[in-house]
């Protein structure tokens, strides 16, 4: 087994590559890599020595953060802090992955889950945090979304792995995480939306949105289906997270689910109420389709399946390509005015706020 000291020395021999990977917001300045801190914040207070002997004063890989009461260490310490790992063993495992060395298998319970499994999705989602005050919140607000964002289905992670292809290097980007759950509330997958580090937008990468785990029949839920006469419920189903959050901005009381794509919307299971912890029959299902051929086809397929189960199915059709585009281009009041004729009168009375409807009905 390679010791921690040997791992630190091997990292130091390729110190600039380590810095470019974990401290990508920094830059080389002479014999040093300069960045804001171990968390990869832009700045100039942390210095990593790129050249020097293996041991002693001036050794390569040694770093000091002048702004953090002279915090210092080697590259193994830096990786542990950068990745917010709990201890030395986890930092050594991460260093071995970077150096492409065999992992020392000591605790089989710590083995990673299969890369595309629901368990892997649950692990990543648990590692996230609420999105308030993060790049994820800034991204959604920049998309014109004004409604609440403190949904349990949404989290943020500052560093999520991304690889364009199997032959390209691994990168890390901040990401919005959205939990996909089954009708009983169990997480079966997540959607990752990688975000730009410096502005409220998706990351400038080839494929900034990818799913992980099992999505078919399930979705990202924003509120449970509400009780109605005869113990029935009402639900709005659509494709993207931004689309459904845009609808939530103007119809905040309606329960909604994002299936994440047209194909998954067509395959959504409408038999239960798609709530959490219980199954309640639906009375009415609104399909908030995108205004394209794929959206129309998905809505038609879901309509047939819903009506076969005795569910009333209605389409909600945007003016532009989707309801997020409507919110950004039309504004909330005009968007709501366009939606009012598409909603059943009893749902308007139950799910729309009276102040919002003043002058529209």
C-alpha cells in the first residue's frame, strides 16, 4: 500500500496538473500557482509551489494561504480541503483516482455505487445543500422564475464531476441537482444541470444537463396532488424543471411534476396522484407541453393513457416554445391571462389566488 507521504510526493511531482484540476480559477505565476483559497475561489492569497525538492523547505507541492491565518500543507491536505472530505483515507482515495493508482480496498462499505444507479443518484443528492444563496438560485432567478425555490427536490453542489466523453479529462463544475422520485417519494434518479462558475447560466460545456439513475415513469415533484371532491386530485405534468417552476411562479398552489424530457413525459405514470407517501387517484391531469412536435406527441400519448384510466386530461399550451420562455417574454400577468381559459373553472377557484385573477376573469 502506498503511504500518505508517498502519495503527497507523487502529487508534488506533477503539482501544476494538480492545481489546474482542483484550483482551475487560479493561474501560474513564476514558480507558484496563485488562487484565492483551497476552495478554488478566484484571488491571490493562496500560493502553491510548483517546483522544488521532494523534502524540506521549498519543497514542491507545499502551499500557504496568507489570508487564512497562514493555513498551509501539502497537496494531499489541499485535496482533502478542496473536496471537503472527512479524513485522510478519503483524501488518499481521491489522490489515487487523480494519479490513476489502484484504490486500497479496506472498507467494502465505502465502495462507490454503480455509476448510473439510483444509489449513486441518492448519494450525490445527499451531498448537496439547499439552493438558497447559491449559483443554482441565481441561475433560476435569471430564468425569470419568481416563485419559491425551497423545494425538497432541489439541491446545489459546488463541484460535480463532468466528462464530455470517455476519452476527455474529468472536470468539475457547480451544479443544480433535482431529485427524481417514484409515486411513494423514493429517489430513483437525479438530473444534474452544470452551471457557469462566474455568471447565472448553464456551464459552457457540450452537454450541461444529464440524468442519473432511473427516470422512466417518475419525475421531479413540486407539491403533492391536492384533495378534491370525491377524494380526487389535480396535477400538472410537463417536461423541464425551468418550465414547471415558471408555471409555479404564476400558479403556485397547483401541484406539479417535471418529467425532464418529452419521452419521459409520455411515459409518466398517471395512475397514482404522484404525491409523497401515499397514492391518491387523480381526477384531472394537465399536460403542460412544449410547443413543438415532440411536446405535442408526448401530450397525445399521455392523454390516451390517462383517459384509459378515467382521468380527465387537458393540455396547457404556451405562446412561445415553453412556459419558461412565456414567463421571460410575456411577464407573469400576461402569461397567467393566457392560462386562465385553459384551466377548468373549479380549478381556478381552488388553485389561483384571487388577487392574481383580478381583472382576468
